[in-house]
C-alpha cells in the first residue's frame, strides 16, 4: 500500500489532454514539494516535474504540475503515443518514525494513449 | 553531468546477503542538501524507496525492511553501498539508485526537491 494515492490507469486519445492525480496528507504533500516521474516500459524512471511545477531542462511544456493542499496533479497536453508510460508522484513525508525513509511514492498510473 | 550506475549480483540464493554498489559521478555526496536513494521495483509493481543517505551521513530505512538493510557512503570512491540480508524470493526486483537534492529553509527545515537522475537499474533474482 503506497503512501500516496494515484489512479491505477488513465487513457485518452492522441492530441488530447489528460490529468493524473496524487493524493496525500498534511505530513507529506501538504508541507513538501511534489515531483513526478515517467517510466517508459523497460526503462528507469525519469524526472518530469520537481518542486510541484518546475520542469527540468529538456522536458517539454506539454507536461505541467500543480499542487493544492494535500493533492497534486500532473497534466499532459497534446498527447502522443510516445507518452504511454507509468507515471509516479513522489514527495517527502515528515510523519514517519525516526529513521524511516522519508521519500515516498504513489502507486503509479498507467497512461494509455488510445 | 550526473551519472549513477548500479552493480552487484543478478542472482542470489534465499537467505544470502545482497550487496549492491552505486557508483556515481558529477556530484559530491558531501555537498549540503544532496542525497542518494535506493529504490526497488518488483516486476509489474510500484517504486519503493528502501534506503536513503544524506550528505551529512543521516541514514533512513524502509520500516518494514529496516532490520535487513544497511546503507553506507564512501565519498572518496563516489560510491553508495546497500546491503540487504536474508534475501527471499519476494525481494526479486529491479534495484535503482538515484541522486536526490533539496535545500534548507527557515529553522533548518529540509525541502526535498526530487530525484533528478537515476541509474539504469540492476535486476536481482532471488532463487535457489
């Protein structure tokens, strides 16, 4: 059971827009930055969004992030077949016991571009 | 340019100890705010951060695996080593190491920014 909750799957057609939600709590998303990762089949995760809404160099502006309260959202516009992947949200969690790893991830969302 | 690469055995027997090494370049693990995490992903499942080591040598472990894990760093060799004892078939997974960063704000609160560079991963199978 992941600390952060994501929908298992979303789908949309090429060219459309899709959003992926990530729900947490006051101890994680509520007081910390959220990052988003894209994992193409058979590859390592890749950072898409950091600090809620910032894109690393090389990430197209079709990808966007936002945060409100204890939830965050990843948006992808102009969907392409190459966007088919698993997407994970991640953040820091302050509520865990001393010595517990504070880096937490969502359960992942599989994006299908129909 | 930051790079990380995992190395270690691809096959271990049940009850054996797994030792994985993350060799990195392009950053220093004694720089304030920097950390390295070990993340695993069983086949078809989600990411799970197993252990994290901070620039100041603070160490954190997954509560469910804490008794089996040890993470250490060697800044002179640019390596982070993870050991996991008493391996079981359920530990079969791809293991990644990743560079993490963040900054300290008021009252020394650590603002974690994310994991920006990941290694390619190493697949470990636990089987007799």
